[in-house]
């Protein structure tokens, strides 16, 4: 009471209490809604199996009809390519038209195995053997993103040692097509980037028929080969790789019209080749070079009275290429 000297506590009026109650209920409801949304997002992501997602990549690239524009960036250079791809009767037909630089068009017939046939094909169609690569990379689901206005899963393939690079793949959540890939060095610096800018999963009938005729008639069209096949580890010429990074195996060997022999190796994801050239090799210098993710280590070796230029070329760290080149030998395997 006034004048009594005693403190009288504040008494909230009934309207004020009702308003405060509504505010508290609203805040609690908002908090619960946010937690529920977070739980739903985590649940959808955790339900995705990165191994299953990765497995869809190969079949999608072979079996889907699609057209679009992609870019390929490496060592400060940028290529833009318009691509059309169809599959008919188990046979792939593909057209690449370069949108910048010298006018260039490639029309070809598959299957396309990726691997050692050029950096751009390796990037757009990586030859993945998940069982083989599983011992040398950690497969992680980084989350979700949007590429070419399409929802994608983002996978990180982290190397377990210093002998290989890491990869990031963005894979269309609906189709399984690879829409982006990044190749990373040990510092997570991007050495090369492939990415679709636009993609459409429909190819009209007239375009498909024209592509089938052009790819079948093209001098560059390749006949059916077994992408899973590989040669024996013994080289007919006697060349041997005395040391290989863990997990790398011989996939194939060949000799071209200029008598240059090559051996192709893979760990189930990364690839590199060793070339053996005896043409005027005594006069050529030993050099090393790197452009983007591609490295070349050139070394001279004398064998059977001749000098050979041995070149290790591929998407591996320079130190790995140097060590491979240093252990190349000629002669029967011990």
C-alpha cells in the first residue's frame, strides 16, 4: 500500500498476460518447426548412399539421351562445348561442337570408355571401378547443390595417400548424369573443372537420325570394344614399370603406326600412361611439365643398344610421375 514503505510487486493485467502467452507459444512453435525442417533435411541427405549414387554415373552417361552445353577449364584455358548424345540399340552416338577457339566438330560412335583417350573425354566420362578404387579413396557425401538448374548430389573422393589427386563429382539426383567434376590437389586447389551450363534430356527424332548417320559415316567412328577388358601385365616388348603407386594396374597396351608403345594404368579412377619412343630419342632432353592436372615426365633410357624417350603422362602428382619414370626397366620380370 502507498505510504506503508513496503514494495508492492508488479501485477500484470489480464490482456498483457494473454499477449505474452501467445508470443511464447509462437516462439516455441517456430523453434519446433525449424528443428523439424532441419531433421527432415538431414534425413533426406543421410538416406542417400554415396556408393549407389556413384554407381549411377557410368550407366547414365552411356544410356541417356541428352543435349546441352558444358565448359572445361584447366591451366587458365576455358573450352565451351555443345554436346548431343543418344543411345540406340546399345550403341552410343555423340557430337561435340566447340563454341570458342578454332571451329571444331567431333562426331563419333561409341562405346566411350574414358581413360587415356584425352583429358576432355576422361573428365566428361570418367572410367570408374568402384571396387578397385575403394581401398585408395574415401567416398564422402558432401551434400546437395544445383548445377545447370538441376538438383545434384555432391560427392567427394578423397585420396588416402599422396600419390593421387582428389575429385568432387556433382551428379544429377534424378538422372544420374555427371554435371560437374573438380580435380583437387593436396591443398584442395582446383586444377581442372568440368561443368554443364545447360542440359536437356530430350533429343528430337530428326536430330537423332542425323547424328546416327553422321557418326556411322565418320572416319573417327570407333567400333564396339569391351571397356572392361585389359591386357596381361606382361609387356610383349619387355618394358616393365618397376614401381607403381598402390592400387594402379595395367589396363591396356598398344603400339601405334609410328612404333610408339604405350601402357595404360588405372587405380579405378585416376589414369596415367607410359610411352616408349625410340625415334631420335638420344637428342631429346629430359624434361618435366605440368598443365592443369596433366603432368608429363620425360626420361631417356638405354635398352638393347638404343635410346628410348620414356614419357609418363597423366593426371597424377608430379612427384608420382617422377618416381614411376625412375623405376621403368627393360627386360623380363623377375
